[in-house]
C-alpha cells in the first residue's frame, strides 16, 4: 500500500523525521527551564515564607532531587501523555493548553484569513499596475503594518472603536460575561457555537474577535502583500508569461493561470513564516484584549519559573510547527507538481 | 436546533424560573440592572484555596468573599478616601461571642447557632478545629501567618461541643485576636472536604483548590482560570449584612490601558488596583480611592553586608541626598503619603511615620566628607522588573542624586522570578528598593519582619542587639501596657538613626469606581465584594 501511494509514504517519512526534532525539543526545553534564573520554590512558598517553609515547598515540588532524576520522571510522565502539573494554575498542563491553545489559534487563523483575503489581491493588483494608486496604497499599508507594533495598534483600535465611537464591544476577552461559553468541542468558539446552532453566542464571540484579529491582521498583512507583489512581478516578467502572451492567451488566463500560480510558492512559504511569528506576536495582542491565549500563559509561566507549564508550551509549539511544515510541504506539491517528494 | 430540550431552551427555562443558572444567554449588560457588578483586575486568580502552595495573592479574595472567619474587623472612614477596615475594632463573623481567660491563655468562642454551610449543614466547632488544624499543618504561608498569632499546633484547638471552640495559647499575645481576622484562618466545611480527601491528600488540597466549600457571603458560580470568576450571593449568610449585589463578576484584564478604557466607559463598575498614574488622572472624573496601605513603606535599603554601608555617615549622607518629593511625584504620582521632613523627637507610636530626613545636599556632602568614603564609591542599585512601575523612576532619581555626593550608582534590573531569592532569601543586593507591608497593623510586627536579624524582610542584614530585645519584648505586649510606648519609641529612634531602611513614602492602593459604592480598603489589599453596591 505504501508503495502504491508515494504521497502517503512521503508523509509518514516526514512524520518520522519529526521524531528526533521533538526529542531534541524535550531535552532542550527541560535544560533551558532549569537554567532560568530564579527559584520557583521561593516564589511559590509565598510572601511571608521562611527557610523551613521554602524547603517544604521545594520537596513538595520535587525540586530537591538531582536533575537527571527529575528528567527521568518528566520523560516517564510524558510517555504516558502526562505533561505535568502547572504550579501557577494548579491544573494539569494538558488541560491548560487544551483551553488556551484554541483561543490563540482561533485568533491567529482568523487574522491570517483576513490578512490573506486583503493582502493577496492587493499584492496582485499592485504588481499588475505598478506606479498607480493601488501600488502606492499597497506600499502605505505594508509600511504601516510593519512599523506599528501590535500592542500600539491594539490600543489605538480600542481607543477609536470602543472608547470614542462605542461601536466595538468591551475588550473583555473571548466572550462578554453575559454569554455562557459554548460546549467544548474544538475549543474554537465560532465553530463550537455554530455546531450548537447558537447564533447569538456565535455573534457574541465574533464581535469580540474582530478588533484583536484586525490588529494581528494588520501586522501579518505586510509581509504577505509584499511577497505577493514581488513574486507576481518576477512571474510577470518571466519568459513563460511572454510566451503565453505571444501565443495570444487572454490576459486573465495569463495572469491567474500562469503568473499567479507560479507566484504562489513564495507566498505560501511566507504564510508559514508569518503564521509562526503571528503566534509570537499574539502575546501582546492577548494582553491588550484580555484574550486568554497561550502566549500570555507562557509568559506568566516563564515569569514565575513554572517549569511544567513552560515545557508543555514549548512542546506544544514544536508539534504545531512540525505539523505546519508538513502542511506547507504538501501545499507545495499541490501548487507545483514539479516539486515531488522524490526529489528529497 | 428545534429540539425542545436543547441546552439553549433549558437555559432560558432556568433563567426564567428559579435561578438555576446564573446567566441569561444574551442580555445587554445594562438590562442586568443593579444585581450584577463587574470588576476588572490585572492579577490572576489561580486557586480557590488560599492554603495551597502557589496560590497567588489575587486569589486571597476568594478566602474573603466565599469563606468566613471567627472574627472580622470593623469599618472606619478615611478622610477623603472612603472606607477602610478598622484594626482597632474586632467584630464577630462566625463567632457569636468570645471570652478571654484572665491569664489570657484560653480563648473561648461561641459559634452563631444559625450559621450554615452552602450545603445547608450547620457550622460546628469541629469544622473550625479541622480548618485551623489544616492551616497550621499544610506548611508554607498559611502556617507562617498562623504562627504570627501564636497558633502553631493542632493540639491548641479544641472543639468542646458543637457550638463551643477553644484555643489554648502558649503565651498571651495581642496579635492572636487580630490574626483570627486575617484571610488565612477561614472555616471550611470539613465534612464535604473530608469526603473528598485521599490518603495522599488528607487536607483535600486538590478538591478545595477547584471547589470551595464554605459558609461565606458568596459562592463561586463559575471560574475560568485566567479569564473570570463569578460570585453568586449566598442568601443564607449570617456573617454580616447581606451583600447588595447578587452577582459579582471579576474579569482579568492584563493591560492597564484596557482597564482604564473599560472603567471610563462605565462598562465595568470597579477597576481594582490601578496604576498610580491612572489614579491621578482619573481622580477628577471618577470616584478614585487611593488609600495609603497601612504598615507598608517603600524603602531604599543599604545592605550592611556591603562594606561602605557599615559606615553610619554614608547611610545618613544617602538619606539626606534622596530627592523624596521628586520620587513621590514621579513614582507614585502623589498617591500615598510622604514619609520625610518630620520631627526628630519621637512623641507617639504612629507607624509608618515621617523621618527627620529631607533632601539637603549640603548635609549629605558633610556626612559624606566625615565618612571613611569621602572619595565616593561604586555600587549597583537593584530593582525588580516586576515592580518596575515605581522602582524604575525611583532608581533613576536616586542614581542621579547619589552621583552628586560621589556615589557612582549603576542600576541593576532583576527579573521577577529572581527577585525574591536575591533580595529576601540570599539578601545579597548591596543597595536595593524594598516594600514590605505587614498585615497586622502594629509597629512591633513591622519591626519583627523587617528589622530583626535573619528575618525575611530584613534585606539589609541589619542587626542591633537593642532592637532584637525591644522587638521580642513588645511583640506580644498589649498596646496599652505602660511599657509599650516607651519601648516602641526607642525602637523608632534607633531604626531611624541607623537607617538600615531609608523610608521613601507610604504607597497607596488605588481603586476606581464608576457606578458602585461602598468600596472598603483592607490590609490584605484584595477586594471585599460583600460591601459593594451598584448605584
């Protein structure tokens, strides 16, 4: 069966290649968290703790044991799917991640979709009409998107649309307190509310999502528009487009059938990169909009040296990126059949 | 989704009929009327059980709003700043009355006969004993706090009958009664907790972490860690006057700018613990309470382990060089109380108090010239990145001022996770900023933590035999004892002359209110939701 389906074989091969990466991440995240400054036992023993209660806390946290023993415990738990217990939230890390990762992904993916819907046509238009107002608009949007930090854009949008105009809902996280959370299926509120057929909650969640997603979209839009424009310019000036034009193909066919398809490859690559740094930029947007996402979780965990939570976060991110890279590679072959898995 | 028993219809039924579930699905916030109050805070509630290791400060409010103690404090007016708890007045909460034996060693409490837990069971002395046993046994912060009131071992607590609870003390102490009114010794439904305890976890730490079981004014209707906590009123509460709000929603909003927008727009009624800057700017348009935190001082601490600071003239030179007013304006935006420019002669036992120092560069230079370090020296000034909002401007001003007298200061920023270890446990920072505040509001209690050798908040490694002796003598002594005031005054005299801690100002806790009233300041610096009322 594997021989019959080269694509399936290739996917399995890629997944297998990810295993050493993940193992490396496990080791590095363990070592790095231990190398963090600060003593979690002191922190978690509380404000008025004395030597004795700090020591009690240290023993309770298992931090009195030598590092290799701690690592062995960690790996043994990990193999059973147990990411450990977060000290600051007092709950299993897996539960925390399951609650918070969808919040971040929902925000990031919505922002990416908005960004792609705006940036790709904008880039194509700018490339086909260089020097016109569309091109200048593209340049302005790109410059603004790159130069405005997300926390600033976020606060600015809140100021205009919530504080002054009063048309945006209170920036109070994923849902205003008057709504109940939809039943947990995927953790994406828009999907879960739609699955329940509860459109009021759906609209409530969507309203909350608009401003933070717009903030993040503005930031991610820039590289995508830029890359689309450049790739389109290259494609349009290449020999095959000249040949196609000479053969009398319609402008539309030339543009979308040949030039755009060839320009897509670098755009998809950029998209993958943008997705990864959008997840990073999330932290600031999450803080401003009180979004209970994974970025603010990781930062809080880092601040208090909450080892299990940091390790869980790094591991989850590593798995996410392995999956993301795989998807992008598959997209390559779908876009451009010349790229085969065999080439690797 | 036309299924008649869909979740949505069920909720509608519930909300229309009995209050089965706390929320209508989609109702504009304004229509909620005065039943619901929304509070925003920047801190995270990470547990519903204060006794657990790792419970954040913000979580203490659950201990206050959902649980009762035997005793509580009264209320007083703070001129210009609303209400505050009153340390001098102790009132019953779950206790109906209490008596003290003549030798002060036995405290006997009668419980309110009509007090019940949320599950309807009567509160008994056995519950009180179990809860106290738990607080002194789990270790960490609760145990340390209990010890401050002389409550150390389970054998000290006796449930005589259902309504009578006795505490046997090793020595009489004025701190015992107030220590029963701090958040720590709260009373847990021991039957419910024990039903969920395991051999590994005899104190039901895992269960109570997520599920409170108390008799307090509010129950927890919902808790989404990192997002919100919803309190729902317990209509059978007997610990005090029934809260006016049926529901209080605590939303966590990390960004101060967002919190400010929300309170200004009036979509939330209380913004708790806002930055000094916002408090100063909002004071004209909203009700802003900036209550000076009792028994709390922001200090500049020269560490005796660092040789130049062993020279008293160097410490005095610093105390005269510090630009107090500039710091108070730049770091605290004038919120709080100044602690400089007072009389040298000490006539009362008020603490924190104004020191005899004020900015005077000539005097500073004189002291510097007299000292063994007339040519100056280099020293790092350490601050915590977590507390940068007041520490950073303060450090910059101190750096500039000390430069004038030849002390070359470099600012060292320490990550929050590292700070406690470096400043309080290892006590290794030569010059640093520190902000201890004592829950129990007596000067001896402050001195016990901050001036006694080896104690946690004595980050200057200070040791003075007389102070050691005076603190030991006064710590448990009643405040009306004729020996008390002279000894406390002597303590002030030494500490302000030797200056192991240079007081800068007394900080304030800022709370902005828009559409609510009744806010009351508490020493624990958490929100008491029981007294809030929508207007």
